C-alpha cells in the first residue's frame, strides 16, 4: 500500500538538503511524495529573474525525482515574521488536509534561519491530532548551513533519533541538489555536493551504514 509523504520546506533546496535521499527511497518504494515550499524570493530583496529561476529549478528537480506534486505557498522569503501567524498556520493546515499524509517532514525548530523556526512552529500547530488527521510520523530534518549554525543551547540542538539508510540514493540526492545551480557552492561551502556527502557518510557511520539521513522523530502514531 502506498504511503503519502509530505515534505515541508521553507525555501527551495531545503527539501533536498534535509530529505533528498529519503525522498528518493520513498519514491523507489512506490510512495507518493509531495513537496510544499512555503516562501518565495520576492522583490525588492530578490530580482524577479532570481525568483522565477529558483522555482524553475525546483520544478525541474522534483520532476527528475518523480515527486507527485510541488506546492508553492509564496509567502515572503526572509520576511515571514511580517505574516500573521494564523494565516501561515491555515495555509499549511490546508495543504495537510488536502493531501492527508501518512508521514510529514518539517524543518528543525532550532535552525538559525527565522523562516525555518516560524514554519516549524506553524507545522506543529497544523499537525495537531485534530480535524480527523491521522499522521503516523512527524520528523524534523537537518539543513546544512542552518541547523548547525545557531547559538548552542539545549533547545536549538539537533538530536537525531531516527536514521534512514540512503546508501543507494546518495548520488541521486547529489544529482538533485546540483539542479539548484543558484544555491549550490564549492566546497567547503556547507551547500556543496562534497559537504552533503560528508554529512551523509558521517550520519551513516553512526549506524554502521555507508550513508544516511538523520531525523528527530517528533511524534509517532502506531
């Protein structure tokens, strides 16, 4: 039986950085994967060309992977705190209600980027066990260049307790990320293909695997 997997990403490329291997693994298994990108790079902070280019790259990336649907909510990037909380909460809740996912992946609430924090909070509000929702698992994912750069304290720390073997899918994850040409840098940039490989191998070595993605299992329904 197919599962429905929903990845909620603050910005295009977060879904690949945090869950790219897991996305590949779910699709290979026959599951339906949906990606919801919450923000949009809008003028005057970004040019219209940049905004359009990033969305084109996201669609191309998701099509290559076999993502069932890409959803753009188009909230203002790096200005999300200007949006009323109930509007953001409702927008994410509407996506969750429409898809009815079995598993949901959300950004880690301790990330340094404010968009990530606000979206993580909004996701947890929208994923409350209400409205007839029966989400089986909720995961927090780590994002290179965001998760490890916040001021160290116990609330911000990413403490993984769930590992997914992506040994067969690491190269595919790197291929997907390379489509985001506007976002990927050269090593030692945190958003480089080499850095992604290094993290995957490190997470894999923790569990005696060649490569893995690590998550915080936030809630599970059995």
